[in-house]
């Protein structure tokens, strides 16, 4: 199967959920469509949605919730449809 990896567009903090009490955006095994939000990156109280760039199944979460990330870091791996 072909896979793709969603990478961080900028440095910041990666959040897997919109708020601490909310469920995560995606789990391993979830199906996502291109454009679905898979997480957010926070930089100085500004947040940017991270969206899937392809449709498929989330095969691996590569970044922990609230992890400090750099631009280009791998966040989520997707097995393409």
C-alpha cells in the first residue's frame, strides 16, 4: 500500500484535540478525507488547522499531543485509498 506523511507546516506545539476535554481529531485506524483536520499547531496563541492532504486510513500517529515540533516534522502517516 502507498503511504503519505502529513508534515508540520511550521514550528510550534502540536495538539491532537481542539480543547483539553474534547476527543482527539483522529486515531490510528480512522478513515480521513482530503481536507479533514487531523490536528492543530499553536504558535504564540495563534492556531492553524493541520489538514489531511489525501484520503485514506490513519496508519500511525507520529507526534504526541502537546509536543514541540519543527517545520517539516512528521505528524501523521496515512495509507492511501
